[in-house]
C-alpha cells in the first residue's frame, strides 16, 4: 500500500511539470498554398505527403477550416493583402469539394474569421478625404484608409448580406478642437477611442488579423502600422457599434481593451515588455489550452530573426464583470510583460502567422517559405516547405468528425405521448465511416443506443436530449429540446345535444367546425396553449388557422349563448 501511494505521488509530480512531457501535437495542420488548400498530419514531410488536398484556386491572404468546410479569401484585390471574394467550400472527401458559395465585394483585405453560426467576419477598407479628416480634428492633408469589420451572411450561391458592421471611423477622438463632438481633454484618459492625430499617412492603421471569442462574443484584431491589438464587442447591434453604449460590455463599439503601443493613446512608453514591430495573425488561445489558457497571441515580424516570432500575454480580465477588462485610464494598459517562446529564427519583413497548439506547442509560419511546429523551448518537431502565409492547427476530431445533427418529431408533447428522436451524421474525411449512437437526457432518465429512438415522457418539464455520435475514434454531440406538458386541467366535454365535430384532428394548421353546429347557434371560440394562455379567439368561426403556432397540444373552448361550454383537445402537427 505504501509503495503504491509513493508511485502515485511521483506520477502526479511528473505530470505537473510544464513542458516536461513536450512532444508533437497529434493533430492536423491546415493551410492554403498556391492553387490548393492542404491538410497535413504529423507524419507528413512535404506537400507531396498530404493527408488531404483540395483545388481551391489562389487564396488572397488566408483560409480557415471549420468543421468540414473551407472558408477562403479568394482572388486578388486592391492594396496589400487585398482579395475580391469570400468562398465557402464544403468538403465531400479528402480530394473533392461541394458547391462553392461566393460573396464578392470590393476593398476586402487580409484576414477572415468564420463564426460558429456559419457567417464570416471580413476586413474592409474605406477611404476618408482630407476634408473629412480635418473636419473632426485631424491634421493629415491627404486621404486615408480606415477599416471596418463586417459580418457576412450567405444568402445564396453568389449572394450575401452584411448583418453586422463596426467602423474605426466612429471611434476617433482628439484634444485640439473643443467645438468638435469627438473632443476629449486628455487622450491618455480615453484609451477606448483612437487618437485621430496619429493619422499621418494614407495607410496609417492597416488592420491585418482578426479572431473571435465565442464565450465573450468579442473580436480581437491587430494593426500592422500601429503595432497594437484591439478588442471590441460583437454583441452590439450595428447601430450600437457606431456609438459608445450598448452590448454586453455596455460600451457600444469603443475599444474594450488594447495592448502593445501606449504612445498610440498619448503615453510615452512604446511597449509592454516587448517592443512590437509589425504584428499579424492575432488569435485568442482557447481556455482549454494546457499552458496558455485565454491568452492572446500574435505573430511578431520584428522578433523572427532572434527566434521570438510569437508574443503571448494574458489580458487583465475583470474579476467582477465577465465582459470587461481591468485597467486605469491615464496609465499604460497592462500586462507589463509578455511571453516570447523560442521558435526557429528567420528573417521576414511582413505577413506570417503563429498559433498556440492545444498542448502548448507553437505553430509558426514563415510566409511563402515553410511552417514549423516547435515546443516553445527550441525543439522543432515538424517543418514543411509550403508557400503559405498562415497555418492553423486542428485537433483530430475537428477534422475527422463525425458531425452529428439531432431533431425531434415534435417540440411540445403531453406526458405519456410518444415521440421520436432522430439523428444523422457525416464524416467526409473518413474512409467508409461507421457510426454508433448514444442518447442521454437532461434531466437524466432517458438513454438509448438507437439512432432514432422512441420516447415516452413520464414527467412534465423542459427536456434536453443529447446524442453522442462516435466514429473513427472521435465523438461529437448534438442536442434538441422538447417541452413536455402535463396537459391537465382542460378536459374534453360535450353531450349529445350540444356537441361539435372538429376536423381534421390532428391538424397541420386549419381546423373546421361542422355546419350542423355552426348554423344553429351563436358562439365564441377560445384557443388555449398548454400553459392556459389564450392564443386565438373569435365569434361564429367555421375555420380556425393554427398554422402560425408551434407543434403541440392546444385546447378549443366553444362557449354558446345558452352558456353551455364544449372543450376539445387539438393536436397540431405540421
């Protein structure tokens, strides 16, 4: 017993030493190169030993792999990193793609970011004239390029719509002209705004990297020219994003946080422990990362030649407000130092990418040359010569799936009434996948290994049914919610003299009352849901339309002039 206890302590201590068990991350690397987009696994040594490759054509700057879909900035556009369209390619195998959706617009450039809802964030340039700039307190005598961020929702094979927008132009300040609405007495006291006095060239900002945090519903982006990163709120409406109020953080589209170059907001310090020089590819590190949970990372061109091509730091998240950050206006915004893991040394003056892998390793991309996976302390595990600007590391199950769906024959049902759960799954990058299914419920009480099980609920409440689908050593889940009602308190009543025939029942929407009843008396009709709420009513109706309501149980109360009442239970199943 004593020996076993000692061995346990040794094992725990061994595992607790960061980096002691460093090794190559078992997963896949995705990147666009030339006319193709590639997936490389850990045994790949060159572009000829890929796991998967798709003919996607020339990528403007970056492409992302999400679930079984490639999101790509495609073609060329005006300016550095410009592209003409965003494409959405569903993968159907390791070599073929499905139908491409294409959104074409002008002035898009650099990075893209697919969102969990299937929309895409893009960076778009807009030009302001010298007259416009000087009218709000600026001094620059030429036109300048400002940036805006748009969320694109695909509406068709070649169409899309902007469903959300944020503009840098809406969040400028200056302290020279007090008659202007953007005037502040102190730039340093207002770091949530951008100092328009720093607009000293046409391409003064050059937004080049963008990422999304789904937990916070926030966006982080990087500026090439200002050597700084910025965080904004995505939970706002477009109208709120143009103001200084609204959204989860309550600050509209103002900067919630910024880091890197305090001289941009009126302070003399030029770095926070690291003097940044041309940054790209800013990313949020997931909270599940073993070494850098919730950090922010960026590719640091200025550090590449010394083997410090990535910078990581932990933002000062507020301990009292989950959507804001802790800093003191008028002082340098921290942290005061950052982490710069050791990476391969190379010389580069522009572009490039860096990402922290799940186990803390660093994936770093020398633009147009090769990508490396390294330990962060100098060990290089893999390097592949590939003409990519960015690369991203994906976990095995993010690539192989399976990708399940869950549905139900009804979303509202009475206790004791059967309904069916259904599930399906795809795994296009697996060879001849086979699936196993495991259902559970919240609250607990239901389990099944059937793909499409039959459920007979015994208690009322809101139930969440979750299916876990497994294939190829990977598992993913999908859920569906069903409201189970007691369906008591409104009983069907009628007698032989005062009855009404209601048909069809169940119904897909329209309910008819028979002529023999409606022609002999005046009456009122009330339709109740299972919560006892009146959802529809009328007088002397022969037809009732329930098609606008959700599937489920409804109750029809017919009240006649002689005060007799008839109650009928209706099943709506569209």
